[in-house]
C-alpha cells in the first residue's frame, strides 16, 4: 500500500540554498496534505499543511506547493539552515466520519543541511 | 506551548505479556489517535478515538489491541498478548474540533523479546 510516496530517501544541501522535498500520492480522496519534521527519538512535529483546493501555502521559510492534476506536492525550504537537518514526512489526510481525520504517511526523506 | 506526552519512553516486555502505553493528549483536544512505526518502515495509522469510542481502526488493530480514555486526561493503548512483531515506536496524537493537524507525542519504544 503506497498511497503516499517519497521517492528520495535522502537529500543533502548547502546552508543558505533551497531544499526541495517531493511527495506523490495516489488517492484522490485526500483532502489535506501535511509536512512533518522528525528528529531522532522525538515524535513528528507539524510543520505546514495545504488544503487540496489550494496550490500554494507559505509560512516563513517554508512553502508547500500542490499540483493536484499530477498528484504531487513539494516542500521548499529557503534558505536552508543546519537546524533543518531532520527526517521530513509527507502525510495525507483523509476525512473520517465526525470531523475525524486519518493520516497516511510517506517513508520520509532525510534532509542534511551542510554548514 | 501545550504538548502531547507519552509514558514510558521505552518499554521492554516478554512475548505474551500485556503492555499498556499511556498518553496525555493536549487538554482541549477531542480526537485521539495511535500510530506506530516499525524500524525502517512508515508511520502507520492504528486507531482513532472520539467521544469515548473508536471511530476508525486499521487492519493492524486486531483483537489484541484496545484503547481507553479512563479519565479526563489519559488515553491508553493496551496490547493484550505481545508478539515479537509488535516491537515498534508507538505514537499518540491528538487534534482539536474541526482540526486536521495532528500533534504527536514523543513516542514509546516497545521492545518485545
């Protein structure tokens, strides 16, 4: 079951440059898409989200783009900082009954930002 | 800033034993979830819980698993008779009314020997 795919297990960028993390999905019923950041021995931390009816959402250094026709989203971090080094998970939200949502995660991409 | 907490951080148990993993969700949240991550694999949905009942569960969440909100603050996951393949990180998450952003706890690492 690979409804959410992150095809790059790792990405390495220089400090100050742009980091682009990609995610593909297959289920058209997903209504929100979220990015989580995870450090070792910690839980996933919510970063940014986008509704399926939007194509862009920006929050500071983080921007998420959604291409619904291609079933593709990406997270842009600019400028990248060494503290951004972590595993980034793409997650897709599916509405359940009663204002309840279930998340389906990708496998994650390990981002390393080199000073 | 409010956060989800989980105890214990690490639990080692023998196969066949019962374990209870505990979570304290964010205080005004209404929807509660358990996820797990087996080493090297994806974070997988186990169960969602609202209004004192299960709203959705995955095929992983079989009769060996149960959840409970025994009081106004705790949310527990019980595994009745642990198997080796239950070894994983278990994450609790919660969200507020109308929210889709789930906030995760730090996880409990369960090791079944």
